[in-house]
């Protein structure tokens, strides 16, 4: 699968078989995350891989939008680390974390896995809920997104969203 195919085939997956993902695949997925572009190459992020059923239960209770995490193999919490942007003068960590998140979705797809991006930041109760579930006490570590990751048990058809009216040429 090349990049053109992956971008167009990707769909959010909310049903998973529950099968495990081997560590070497998790390593490739996390490496892809950290290959993302980053403002001034500060790389203000860290990642938590959540396999524990107890923590998955706690996360699924934060929001009905997170329920699919229960049947995923694992969830990856993409966390921002604004403290690592010191001296930058602007906050770009949300953009870096978005780029890392998209890399995870596309790399996982190429390896045969399904994903769903679960928006966390800036919804206060979701950020606080993920913090509590993971026991994050460091104020500098901000849960940005959760990604449900696993072997898909559904196969939604690709869709096209290209809309020429949203593009202006100058
Ligand atoms: C920032 C962001 C937050 C999202 N949050 C959720 C979520 O909490 N739960 C969920 O089921 N899907 C979530 N999604 C997935 C979107 O619903 C999905 O991408 C959109 O409906 C388009 O469908 P597709 O991904 O299959 O193309 C989120 C996507 C983004 C980019």
C-alpha cells in the first residue's frame, strides 16, 4: 500500500476483533509517530500505550465517544509536552501532536490495523479523565488524543471528500 492508497482507504474503525498487536508492529507505529514534522524540531510529545483492561474500562467511561476502546487491542494516548517547547514563544505542540496522530493512523493501516482518533484536548473533562485513568500528575503532560488501535472487525468503504469549492488559487 502506498501513501496515495493509504490516505484514500483510511476510515475510522470502531469494531475490533480484540486480537493482540505484536510488539514489533507497535514499535513501527510509534516510530512513524515520531517521524512527523515538528515545529523547530522540538518534538513536544510523549505516548502511552494502554493495554490494561482496567485502564481501558476507565477510559471508556470518560465519554460515550471513547467506547470503542473497550474492544480495541490497545489505545495510544498522544500527550503534548509544552514544557519541551521552551523558548519557542508560541505553542505549536497541538500541531505536532496532530501530525504524530495522523502518522499513527496511516502506519497502522499499512500494517493491516484499524484505528479511531478520539478527540481529547481541549475538552476539559476528557483531558482530566485521561489524566486520572493514567495517573498523570505532571501538569506538563497534556493528553491530546486517544487512538483506538486493533485488528478491524468492520470494513467501511472508502469515501471521497474532495470539494473543489473549498480551494482557492492565487
Ligand atoms: C480531532 C478528532 C476527534 C475525533 N474524535 C472522535 C471521537 O471522540 N470518537 C469517535 O468515534 N470518532 C472521533 N473522530 C473520528 C471522526 O468521527 C471521523 O474521522 C470522521 O467522522 C470521518 O470519518 P472517517 O475517519 O471514517 O473518514 C475524531 C476525529 C478527529 C480528527
